[in-house]
């Protein structure tokens, strides 16, 4: 009798991670511009494969994360990336899969220091709501202004972040991802107006 082992995930930690990383960079460099990581997230299983694709791309044993008490997601991320969990105030990446956790995550996320603003958190937010708002974004990486259609979750997250009144150039980066793999970024220096 032979024992056959099957792989749970088909996501290649080298090649697929490189491709997802390029898409993340494109999103961060073009605030409000959409990219899609579905073909890579589709190689992962579980309730949040798109978040797992980002975790496998952005995290390693030197990076910390928080999943807003989603213990199953935390275990899966830790198992596949060897990253350690941390509280909101110290986590490099915060995964928000439930909009009810937005306020706590954003209000407590580390925002860097004046000397090292890049030592801030990136908050990755599951965004599956219908686009019901038109938001105008402005700031670095945007030629003038850009208008996006956004869900209640997106509007709330950016509004909560902006309400923190970080001292320039401090702040947190927001990365929105849907189940279909559609992703866009709102970096820390990007500002929002609701139309």
C-alpha cells in the first residue's frame, strides 16, 4: 500500500508571489487604479484565498501581522509564511475580513514616525460591498484627481483613516481586495472627497 500526499495549495511561493508583488506595486503606485490577482488567489483554498495570496507575497518570518481575531486565518497565514502575530499597534500588516473590525484596526494601527514614516502598517481590507459612492482621490501618484466607485466599506475605511489626523508624512496604507481578486490601493498620502 502506498501513501499519496496531495498539496493543499498550488500557489508557487516564488513565481506566483513575484507576479502578485508586481500587481501590488502597480496598485500602490497608481492609487485608485484596479488590478486583479484572481488567477493567483484561485490556487489557494480556504475562506479568504485572496488574502492568503497577499499574505504569501508580503509576509515572512521577519514580518508581523494581525487578523482581527480571525484565528483560522491567523493559523493559516502563520503556517504558510512563518510570520508572527502581533497586536494592532505593532503589526506590519492587518487583515480586516469583517467590516465590523475596521474602526479598531485603523484607529490602533501603527502610523510610523516622523523620522521613519515607512514603518507604518498596511491594512488589507476585504471589500465585497456594492459600489454606491463616488469618491475623488488626490495625492502622490495621481495626475490631478481620480474618481472611483466605492462601497460603504471603502468610504468608511478611508474616512476612519483620515480622521486620525496623522502628522505629515505619517499614516497607514490601505489595500482593498474583493473575493473576485479585484484590488486597489489608497496609500497613506492619498486624500478622499465624497461626491
